[in-house]
């Protein structure tokens, strides 16, 4: 195993970036963990500071680019909300992994 510097968090105006060292077998594993940690960080802020959460998107789907929301089935609505949530989250995430040992 090798040591990696993991950087993760929420960028933009939030600037909640954390750096920690962890051991991994591969860079890919380190990057996956960095991404997951960044997602968790986003979700801890979602619904505040301008970061949308699921219910924000459900309340105003047109604002998030979901057209004809009321004519969709519940399953279609949920798929569209999830896609809009992931798109919003991705635009705020900061994450990376770098081999240090």
C-alpha cells in the first residue's frame, strides 16, 4: 500500500476543502474515496448556502431544467430530480488524489 493525499469538499463560495493522508493499493481507489468524501461533504451542506437538495429541485423543477414535470409519472419525476441533483452536486465538488509516498 502507498500513501495518498486526498483532497475533497465543496468549492465555490463554500470552500470547505479538506486534505488528509490515507493508504490505498491504487490511485483509482484513492480517487474513488476522494469523490465519495466530496459527495458526503456536499450533502452535509445541501439545502443551505445555495446548494440544492432533492426537495429544492422537486419544489421548482423548471428552475433546474426539468420541463413538463407535472405530466410525468412519479418514476419519471424521481429520475429527473435525481439527474438534476447529481448535475448540481457535480458542479460544486472538489476532489483529487495524489501519491505522496
